[in-house]
């Protein structure tokens, strides 16, 4: 950031009084510009024994498989964001959303939150950000072609939890994702 979004004057980085972190501060109007993590909300859409995955049509990781997810918008709840992203990427409607996995990724300033959800029907299609949308049984998941460790870990948890039909909310440490990533690369 170089200029204040309030008055257009140059900003500098400093620790404001009463704070403990470097922030961009306007030298003219003294506005403090906070930069906070971005929230990624998504769904694990389920139909009977299958889960819905999307092949990404955008970078990063174009051509790799993912769960429908994306950045939360202002003015919406997490659940609304997850359902919207599922509609946008897979043209699919979901219901009975239940928070399932949460991953803190401080190295990229993101927090990922996935909801287990039921597909309303089989009326899904390729959205603007997808090359392909498909239902997969566990045995057919393209594990080596998953876009991100958060996706692989969410799927692993789901298929393990499904055996007991118990789905706790999982807040996994970054090390679990790193271990998963090393295993799949």
C-alpha cells in the first residue's frame, strides 16, 4: 500500500499508539489501514456415497480438483458464502450446511472453513471458474490431482468420519496440512 484510501496521501508503516503491529498509517489524515486475513468458505457437497469436486479453470492450480470454495464477501454469513461459492463454481444447490473443517493458514493470511452439505439434486454443471464438475466415490477421488492440502485433508477426514457417522468440527493445525502435502506430492 502506498497511498491512503481515505485522502490519497502517502502512507508509511509504523506501530500506532496502543497497537503492537506494523500498520499502514496516513501521515495526513492519520487513518490506520488494517490488513486482516481473508476467509475462504466452501462446501463438501455430498450425494449418497459421493462427493462433488470441481476441476479449477483458474490459477492458482488450474486443472486440479477442488471442493467449491472461495473468498467470503462483505455482507454475507459464512454459510451464505459457502453456498454461493458452490452455486458459482458447480451450479449446484446445497442444504443442511454444517461447519466441518477449519484451517488457519497464517503464512498466506487465510482461514479456510468448509461445511458438509447435501446436494439438493443432481442438477449441477460447470461454473465460470471450473473446467469440469463431477461426483466421486471415495475410491475414485483423484488424490494426486487435488489442488490444495486443505482439500485433501477435508476429504480424508470426511471419509474416515463417515465410517462412524460422527462428524466433529475439526480445527487442524498447520502441521497436519504440511504432513498431508508432503505425502501427496
